[in-house]
């Protein structure tokens, strides 16, 4: 009788441990996604601060972890602005505009440094709209390269990452 009780207890233990393993794997995947989102937010924040820190229109060069020099244009335009295309809701249009079509100096494949030499590449795009002679609205979006935004295939859903979008209004001059 006790041997049967022991076998039943072992089955219950195995089922419980299997469920715990699933929870641990899910937690690890979520931790990686949060790390990617945080990295994208930091890259977008760096670009938006670089653009808004400039007193006038022009270009600024930054260097990423891979040693690539990226030129960030701070020049704005009227109407829809200059740079990456925006959607009707004011976010960067990753689905309707490929990376190759975005004008130079309004995009970059930024490589961030990680622990133990790991690097993550972020697709960063921005748009600068001139509001008046003293102000401009800056919209910056970043997401891990290779992430899908609208692809509903099984492979696309595994790599789905919503882009991080930051907006600010920069006041020029004093």
C-alpha cells in the first residue's frame, strides 16, 4: 500500500515540477523581452536628447559599441517633418516604410554593448517637425533589429516587439 502511495506522490511531484519548469522558462523569456525594451528606450532617449540639445539645425555624430559612426540630423521640416514617415497616430511607421527608404541621417542600426561582449542591434528612426522658428517636435522610435511589428506569421510572432516611441518638443534659443 505504501509503495502505491509513494508512486502517486512521485507522479504529483513530477507534474508540479514540470509546471514550475514552464513558469521558469516563461519568466526567462519575459526577462529578455524587458531587457530589449529597456535597451530600446535608452537608445531612443539618447537620440532624442542629442537632437534637442542642439541649438540650431545641423548634424551630430555619435559612435556605437560596434565602432560605427552615425550622423544624427537635427534639421526639421514643415508638414510631416523630415526623416522617418509617421503614422496617423504620430508614431514612426515601421510597417509602411522599410529601413532602406528612410532618409540618411534620420535612421541608424545602433549596436549597444552588453554583458560578456554581447551586442544588440536596434533599428532607430526619427522624425523632426518644425512647429515655428523657435520650436520643433521630435519623435524617435527604436526596436531590436529583426523584430516584426505587423507580420502575423508564426516566425513573426515569435520576434514581435513593439517599438519604443518617445516624443518631445524642443524649444530653440533661450
